[in-house]
C-alpha cells in the first residue's frame, strides 16, 4: 500500500533520468521502484508493530503517524508526500501555523480512524474536527496581514530546458536573456535569478559580475551560481551590488542524496582511495556550513535563503534567527512538467504558513511567485513561460506562529496522546 501511495505521488522521480535518456534512462525504473518500496517500508513497519497494540486501528494510526514524523529525519530526511499535505489548497492548511505539516498528518490520521472505531458517533466526531479545521482556516485567512514592505523586486524566469541548460551556445543565450530582463525598465531594488542561473564560474570570469550589476543599474542582484575553491564546489546563492562587488554568499547545506552528492563519498576516498564520488575531489557538491540569515540592509531587510530542495524541510526556518522574509531559488526543470514542480511549490508555500513569513520563490521554469505570510499567492508567473515578474511591494511578516515558536512539539504531544489512547482503548466498536 505504501509503495503504491509513494509511487503514484512521486512519479516525477523518473524525470531527471530522462534529461539525458540515452545515458541515464535505464535507471528510471529502478529509481521508481526503489523510491516507492523504500518509503513503503516505513508504512510496513507501522503496520507490523501497530498490529501488536491492544487496539489495532489506533495502533496502526499511531505508528503510521510516528513513521511519517521519522521520515522527515531518517537518512537526512525526506518529508515529501506527507499525508497531512492533502489539505493544501483548502482553509484547513492554516492548521500548519499551529503544529506544522506533521501535526496535520497526525490529526488527519486520527480523524480518519474515528468512523472505524464507532461508525455513528465516530463519523460525527470526524466531521466536527474537519469543520473546526476549515472554520479556523477561513477565519485566519480573512485576518489582515499588516503593512507591506515598500520594496520593488524583479523575479527572472529564464525557462531553460534542462537538457539544453549547459549547452555552450544555449547557456550564452540564456545568460544574455537574463541580463536583458534585468536591464528592462526601471531597476528594481532587488533582482533575483534562479538556482544555477549563471553558466560561468565567477572565480574565473570576474567580469561577469560587473555585467550583471551594470544591467541592474548598480542595484543588488541575488542569483544562483556554482562556486569553487580548490577542488571543492558548492551550489550557492550570491548577492552582488555596486560594480559587481560581493555582498553576501550562502552555500546550500542540505544537499540531495545521489543527486548532488553520494552518501559516504568522501569516506570512500579517505578509506579506500575511491574518488569517483568524493566531494573533496570535485565529483559532487560540498555541503555549506548551515542555514543562515543574510542582512541585505534596512530597506530589503533580513532574508533566509533556501536553495531548491531545502524548502521541503520545516525545521530549517526555525533553526536561525527570525528573518523578515524567505527567499527560495530553484531549478524545477529536473522535476518534469506534470506533478513535481507543483508539489515542490506547495511545500514552499507551507513554509510561509508555518512561519508566518512572506516567501519569494524564483524558479527556472516555474513556479515563480510571491507568497504572503498566510500562504496566499499574491503574484505569479505562469509555469513554463519565459519572462520576469515585477513586484511593487512585499507582504508583511506576521508575529511568530505557534509552530515557529515550538516546532514539532505539538505534533509529538498529539502523537503521545494517540499512543496512550491506543493502549487504553482495547475494544474497537463497529457500530
């Protein structure tokens, strides 16, 4: 059952292998099966252990909620496709501000079990819980968000096809396209390019930075680059200003296993001399030092940068000082055009709800959008289009939400309550 759920949900996992199908396409079926059955093992463990509880229904619900929580941490974590994500797009998603996506998962599983425990009153209780969640969400969504920040942003979406992105001629054309978009009209207070938007290593082509800030009229530009020091390389965000001067740099630290690095790659080099997977030899990205907040000055404020995959982890925004807004740059061309980019976008939107912070998202192919502190999309570019989006102001941040203050503690409390109930309620009634 878990393999079917995850296989259907994560069908986009085959897309990266078809960027260069003649070389990597043969791996796609293996990736599809491994991701489905690998994550399905979490559910298998929950079912096996839950059957040993005095109440098997609540035992399954408790253990399923527990393994979904664990899935966000085990083997560096993969909290994609959580059951609680089903509320995205409905008012009930605002419950994430109280106890996060994991808390939504626990509450959803418990509500779903009620009609099985007692058909009549259980169904009634389930409907009451859903009604309360929808009502709370509707009221929270209707509340004002406060005074917007008076800054202008330009979000650049070059729409590079992944299989052409690094072709030399195509790369030059895309770079010129982004320069042109940056230079058009009145310069923005901050122009933002997506992940790995610059096809040149600035360490070896320093004149490129000057070309970028010249196009922006000397105003800051935040852009995705690849940077190198010696034999190591990083997937980074860099802020340029003035005459191409470096203002700030952030190196992605939560890398994609098997996509951006091979687990134990450096160990294989150090212990056995196998360097094909070693980041220290430039054969994979190195991880940055960790999340950080960049101070872009009094007008632009403090921003938390996230690069691509990092936006699916709710713990990252809570691990640093509270910023004024969140910035995600990404290249979702890897995820295909059917489900992956849109699932990724919804999880980024969930971070805005959880933290009560506006989020600016700039993607190579889409979804490029500005999201307010309640998860509402205020500005967006259509998916798969070439262009740029000018934003005249940025929505205000809300006071820290309960989830921003306490994280997954509420989810753990709900889980503990389920555990106690599953041990105490010994006879399920089907009536």
